[in-house]
C-alpha cells in the first residue's frame, strides 16, 4: 500500500462498478501511473454490495451494463445482484485491482493547490483522519446517498403494530413468510420486490400514488447465448453489446419522437399480460410520457405473472395514515399489513458527499457546469463517472475512463500538469437531467448543470458521446491546460 506522504497519480473514490472499471482501464492504458481506490465500505461492489433486498437485479441488460473489456457469460442477461457482485469480484481479482483498494476509507474533503498541482484528500479510517495526495481525483462514487434513502413520514406510524423497512437497509434474515406485505412505490425497486416476496408471503400489495411504465423482457438474450456457442467469447460479447446499444438508441428515439404511440403500445402489452378484465387504465397508464422517467423492466413478466396468480396486487391510491393493522387510504379503503416496505426512492449525494476546495475557495457542484458529462467548470484535475438515464450506466463510464487516460497521456507528452474546464460567459445553463423522477426533482440543489451547446451539453446518447468524447481533441480551447504553479486561464 502506498505510504500516506507519497504523491499518487490518481485517487479513485469508490470501488463499485465505475471504480473497478476505471482502475482496469487506467492499468491497461496508462500502466506506469500509480493509483489507489478509496472505498468507504468494508467490501467492493458499491450498489451491488449495499442492496440486499429480495430479488435485487439489474434493470438493464448485462451485455451493456457489464464492461466492454470483460464478456458477460452468464445465460441471464437480466442478472441478479449476487451474479453481478461475483462478476465485479472476478474482474478486480484477475486484474490485481484488489491490492490497490483501501477499504473502510471514507473521503471527507479534497483541497486543490495550483501551486503544487495536486489534491490533498482528507480520509476517515478507524476513527482517525488520514491525508493523501494525488495529481488527479476520480470520483466513481455514484450519485446517491448510501447512508440515507428518501424516507417520507406518515401519520400514525407509531400506531402500526407491524414492521416498516427500507430496501436500501434490508434487515438480515427478515422473515415475511405467510405475511401480508405492502410495498410503497412503483419504481424499479418496487417492481422487483413484489414478485419475489409474493413467492412466500401470504399476499403482496404494491401501493402507488401514480403508475409507472412497466415492460416485460426475456431474462435471457437468445441471440447472445447462440453467438457464444458459434463465436469466440470476445467477439460474441462485442456483437451483442452493439446490438443492444443500437436497439436501445432506436427505441428511445421512437419513444421521444412518437410518445403517444409508444405509450399506447406499452399499455397494450401490459393489458395483454394481465387479461381483458384488468384495469390497466388506472394501474399501468402513467400520466407522463415514456422516458420522462425511467421505464421499469420486469424479466419474463414476473410482476404480471404474480398479479395473474393472485399472489400480488396493485393499488393506486394515497395513504391517509397508518393504523394498528395496516394502512388507511384516502379513498377510505384499509389495506391490512404485517410488513410495510418503503420503496420510496433514493436520496442524491454527489461525489460521495466530499467537500471540495480549490485554491482556498469552496466549491458547490450545483454552481458549476458539467464539461462533457465528466468534469466540473472551474475545478481542475477532477473527473466524475456519471452514466446514462436512458441506457446502461457503464456505457458512459467506459467512455469517461478512456477519455481520462487520453488526457493523462496528453499532459505527459506536453509536460503539463493541470487541466480545468472554463465556462464561457455567454453560455446558458439548464438542468443536468431532463427527468421528472422524484429523486431527480428533489436533487435540484445537489447536481451540477449543463450548458446549451457542446462540450457542455450532456448527450443521453452513446453514439454521439462516442464521437464527441473518444475522437475529440483534448486541447479543444475549452479545457484549459497548463504547468504546475498557477491555474490555467485565471
């Protein structure tokens, strides 16, 4: 392990999907660079180690959510959490990344000095505070709070004789066999929990204030599984990955271009799954258009199947209050419950909550603009892994890691040390994410913003980013580059 007083080339924050991928690309493309990964938790895996609720799984296919450099060979393309965690462990162990990870190291703050051209990072570990120095800081800590979830309060909770749990903090060995379960929410977590819990609970009710788009997809990619039998593993993976990327881009474009048509089709498919007598207009017809919020994926129609069998139900209503035996709804109906699961959403926390200071001036990310979706205006030598809302997170993360290595090699060739994006004075700012989901709307004061033109405009499109990130010039006139000693462009 690198001594505390040694200057590293790169400090990566977070040993989840993004951090392991970033380290792998860095080792391969910049083999001489020294780096460490700071992980606040005692194990790697990030989301896939934190979430332990029943049925936890990916909400996009693993051929695009997995790494470009490591084929996904599991027959199931929509994979469960343990399978994804095994994939991450195997990637980190085979590449020797494990020895670069400092577990139980929580980043508190990072202070930049232009005179020294480095970050000094304050880290909490075993009740003590350490200080590490690095030329570049690479934030791969995701965008939500691991320590808190969004937790609305309801009247009468203290009267309830049952148990209330949150998926993000699922109790170990929680037994709900034979119980009446109510899951609050209609997003990806809720539609995952309901069919899984319905296998052993007496009954599960998904209680939603308003419906989400829910689409069934086969858990296995038949073409991918055939290609693996016919072709070398790497080639089969690349072909499947590109097939899924292009299919996703086309489907998204059609949904945004013809929203009424796509909405009718999604609702029609749900009605076909649920039968002619089911009230899809109330329970599966959202008020918004497709991709105003993320579409919920149910592998092999498991949610619809649980409803058809009578093991689960959907109720669209609002909570008036908790009662001793369940929930009183505003419609007057009472839902019996032994267990209530609050699948009510995430709480945004950017950069793992670390506080940034640049040459003595505190930085608020919400007052910055996002450069190429990966750097912050006015903040030098800081990269941020931030994925797509309409496709697999890892697609953008992979582009970011490869761009970062191009940047490092460019700086080395030209004997430069500092890279900082400078915002033009005439640039209009707009929200980073054009998304109506509650967790995004609640995070207005946390996220940076984007600009009205390139390279400040954030594309939610892998092909456009591939051209604008992989093949763009590093020295593009917006990214200011300079030697150690003073901030470029200041």
